[in-house]
């Protein structure tokens, strides 16, 4: 017996964990600066840590109340109904729910290239067909309706990322609306705003009041510092929000994750600190790195260094872990997460030595 043909599926390549790199180099993890996974350098929101501790003794119960409370709180934050909040086991889980709800076998979707590889993976898991539209370095990775228009042909879902990973570019809200207007009524425009807290641009959630063909993806992994808790969500149009009950995995958003998310929403100071430091770090790296840089909206910077694999390996040996972007189709670049001020300064020093 064998599994179905998975030859078209490519494993997700995550940034290496600090523990495994420390073991490889024979170093203490405290000696390393990990800037490869776009995590919050200040850790989880303190109120979320407190909530996890308080909730630990109740994890024998399924998280019905916690999930309901979090959906209601997020609905209040965004001015939508609780039914429009689709909680998932990370934003990846919400992506899967949307694929389950929208895709029939052999439905085609459009994803950005380069882009987040889990878009492709989720679509293929659900027997869809992935096609791409270009986000070009020659155009500073700008995103606009023309790029989508050049590849669009009645696709079921068009994936947009703003801020874009790994380039940091954004797509204006007016352009999101243009894309929704220019695509078919049965095409979903899905806007991934995983890094939305780091930008001043308005969220595409505002479009849902008047449209049934736009959905928005958000996460607690980045600015809130809850990547290890795995909690994310989609905000969907009210007209088809009830599909969630038919496609979601029972209790996928855990009790601990939901309670942590609720507490993190009350920890504004933690988010503000992370956003302010990321803004400083982006500017510092752009000003002081001896290479071309891109981006300016996420908690990371894309850097053109010549041989990304060689530079990432050399930096790692010096105790600074950055992301080789070969898996994104950008072998000449590395992506550097915005760290603390101390960590960012060290990263710049090391990268300038090894470039």
C-alpha cells in the first residue's frame, strides 16, 4: 500500500530552529541571533504567557467557550459578525479551510511568485491546480492589478500578500478593490495580511462590508509573538460565513491558543514595541548593510547578497541565523528578520563581514 501520488507536492522549508543550529555549532543558544523566521524578538505578549499559565489546568476540556470568546472579540475588533471569523491552527489552518470551502477538483488558482509556499501546498492538498503571476525584482517587487491581469483567466482564487513575504512590498487597498472588480464574481480575492500590524495601510477587511468576493487572512504569530501557539484566522464575507461549520477541523484552535490570543489582544504595549522596533531595524539595515535591500513594510528585509546560500552559511558560523531565500526562487538573496536593536546591529556587522 502507498499514499496517493504526492510527486507534485514540495515540502515546506522553514527557517532552521535556534536549538538545532546551536547543537550543530556546539554553541549555547544564547550565543545565537536568530533572524530567519520573522518571529517577534521580544517573545510572546506577556499577558498571553500569563493566560497560558492560568489555562494550563483546564486543557482537559475542549475549547468551545474559548474559541467562541475569541471569535466574538475579533469580530468586535474588525466590525464584523462572529460567524465571519474563521479560527485556524495558525493562518495555515485558515488557508486550508478556505481551500476546502472554495475549491473543486482541478479548480485553478493564482499565487504570487515568489511567495509563501503554503499557498501552493494547501491548494494541491485539496486537488486544485496552481498557476502563478510574477512579482519581479526588476520592478522592486511592486504588486499591482496589471500583474494579476496578465495571468488571470477565470481562476477560482487569487492570492495576494500585503506586506509580501519575502520582499516586503505592499499592494494598495484601491488595487485590491480593482482586482476584485476585474475578476469574475466567482473568484475569491484572498488577501494575506500576516504582517498587517507592521504597516500603516488600511486592512482589506474594510472591503467586506460591500463585497462577497474578498477574504482576509491574519495571524497572532508575528507581532503578537504567538508563533508556537499556532493561532490564526480568516475574516470572510457574511454571505457565506456559515460554511465554516462544514469545513473546519473540530477544535483545531486549542484552548491554550485561544486564551493566549484573547490576552494578546489586550497587550497593546507589546505589539507597539515590536512594531516600533521593526520600523527602526528596517531603516537601520537599509542604511548600514553593504548590499541592495528591498521592502519596508514587514518585520524583515530582503537583501541581495550574491550567493544567498553561502552568505547564510557564513553568517550562521558567526552566530547570526538568516533565511536563505533559494526556496522562494531568489538564490541571490537572504531575508533578515528585524531583531532587537542589539541583535540587528550584530546582524549587520556579521553580514557586512561575510558578503
